[in-house]
C-alpha cells in the first residue's frame, strides 16, 4: 500500500516536471528564433549603413574627379586638422554634389554626411595628427551613415593626383547665354498628350569641332517630370548625329534655372559653318500621346523682335508631335533658348 | 488511480498538447522567417557585389544594350576581364527577368545571380557623368522574399565609378 501511494505521488510530480521542461525548452527555442531575427535586422541595418557610407566616399571621389579646386580644396577650415562643416552627398543633374543642407533621411531611415579635414605632414612627408605642414593636395574625409539603431563611420584620404595628369580641357565653342525668361513655352515633356519636343538651332564657326557636351539652361517645374536627354541633329527631324546621357529629371533644380550638362560619350564631329539642332527629348517620349510622359520643364529663353537675339539659329517647339517624325514643329524665330556647346581641342 | 486524477491528467495532457503544438508551429514559422530574411539579405548583397565589381573593372558602359532609370534595368559593360583571344575587351550584361537576376559574359553561358526563393523587384541603374571620361553607375537593388507568408525585403544601393582595371 505504501509503495502504491508513492507511485501515485511520483506520477504527479513527473507531470509537473516534464511540463516545466517542455515549456522551458519551447520558450528557449522561441527566444532563439526571435534573437536570430533581431540579429539579422541588425546585420541588415549595418550593411545598409556601410553601403551608404561607402557611397558617400565614392561621391566625394567623383566630386574630386570633376574638380579639386571647385569641389574639395575649400571645404576645410582653420586651424589645421579641424573638421569642416557637414556636407551631404546628393545627386543633382545626374552628378554627385556636396550640399550644405540635409536632403532628409535616406529610405526614411538614414542620415548621411561627410566632413573634411586638412592633412598635416612632417619633414618625412608622413601624415601626422597635428603640427607639421598642411598638404593642400590631400584631404581627410570621414563619411557617416547613421540611424536610430546603427551608426557607421568610414575614413579615407583623397589626393589631387589628377592635376598631374593634364586632363583634356573642353572649351565653349558656340553659345547663347542671355536666356532670362522661364515659362512653359514648349509644353515639354508633354503631359501624356504627344505635343512634341523643343529644339534650338545653332551654327558652327569657321572651324570644325568635336562636341563632347552640351549645357542647356533648364528648370524643373513639377515634382516628377520625365527623364530627359538631347540629340544632335542635322535638322529638327534630320539625322541623329549623337545622343547624350540621360538626366534624371527629379534631380534637377526646381527653384531657379541651372546649366544642365548633357554628355556625349563619343565626341560628335560637326562641320564648319554648318547649322545643326540640339533637340531635347524625354523618356517616355513626349512625341507620342499616351506614352506616359510627364511634364514639365522650363527651357529658359529670350524673346526679341523682329528677330531672335541669337543669329545662328532659332528656337522650335512641337517637333515630331502626335507620333509624326517628319513634323518639324513650330519655328519661334523671335526666340532663342539658352545653350552652350563644348568641344574638345 | 481515481476518476478525478484521470480527468486531471487528460486535461493537463490536452492543454500541454495544444501548447506544444502551437509553440512548435510558432517556432517553425520563426525559423522560416529567419530563413527568408537571411536569403533576401544574402541575395541582395551577392547581386549588388557582382554588379559593383564588374562595374568597377569596366572601361565603359555599352549604351545600346543598357536601360537606365527603370526598375527593370539592364546594364551592359565593356570590360577587359574575360576578353577572348584576338580581342582586347569583352561585354558583360546584367538584367532581370521574371523576378530573377542574370548575367552573361561574352562567350559564356547565362548565369543566374539569385535563387528561386527570392524575387528581385527593383534592379535600377542610374548613369552619373561627373565630367569628361568620369563616369559612374548608381545601382539600387531591392530583393523580396518569394514566399508571401514570410515577407522580407532588403533595399541596397551603391555607386561605382568605372575605373577600367581595378
């Protein structure tokens, strides 16, 4: 009887212990899963922040490649080794720029900026933390990407080595720079209505040139206009001699017009004393109704009566409208859009 | 064993069974979620690294076969890597089709860059031109889990300058 009674008691205790063990084990497994998810999120945040900081350094190198004196050299303050203000890498007109005001959080989560510091060298040309001589051809760059949960800082040094390479210099060959009026003259890009493209005629001087880039005086007049590029043509609807890179229109200035740079990856040869056209185009195409193109951009111009201010060509609009590639559009012979044609020596 | 004890044991066993079953389902779900998160993170990183390394080594972008500023973008590069005998350069293409990313080097077979358990929902390229012969490509990759029961998503981006040989 005693043995039977003990067996009954052991059964109850056994149930309680087994239950507790199972609950503990399951709780442990569940916690392991939750911890794994949390660690993965941490890893993801860290990776995103690292890539953003790395991209900031690449943006600085790109700005350096464009011009050391214009983009880098002045961004440090005395005393030596004292870090500069924060600069925010942003894409403007399809190129990296270092802004002084924050563009807001990236992906709604990360703040990103870089600071510059002068670099001191000792008598052996080694970098030292203080004293020594300022090296005007070297800068220390610290990029930071930070969120509420992660902060990543990367440091590098950049140098003005390209000034020793004698890069090819582009020269302004033909231009009209007095455009002062910004209105929706060309209804470009068309708001899905196929109203066509604008263009500006220009005439090459006495010497043939190879065009490497064109700048147009443009301003974005809406939040999300279609992306744009330019074509060099023999006439408004003539042979395409060259097509530029595409500009992400959402990166264009919205408050005031700016010279937007369009590059030709292979220089375009233009004959002397010959008239050509630079035609502004969009993706989706502004010439096709229902293409999905979205306006609008203002190409600043100058109007003068009885003839336009630039003698070498005229402004045009509505080229190729309603999917008619032979439609040369409307000549605006009292108008000229702002443009600059650059050529390689 | 009395009737009360039997009832108590059965009740305990039932409650324990429900708890254990529910817990096991939740644990299995958690591990599936971990797996989905890990696969999208790994997939996005692998894809971005593959594009970035090829871009850094490329000499130029081959414009006719590239599609920029589109979530279903395509990038075609002219590179010295993998050049075939008699040629100094070769082409390598990256594109997305049906939610999977692919690459093909000239003279080679198509390579799938992502696994079937993830979907590439954004494969976007933006061409940046900083100056004469100063070109870069900004790549944005968004990879989602292909299993709607365990949603996971990662967006990564990188800018890579075309430097030609490193």
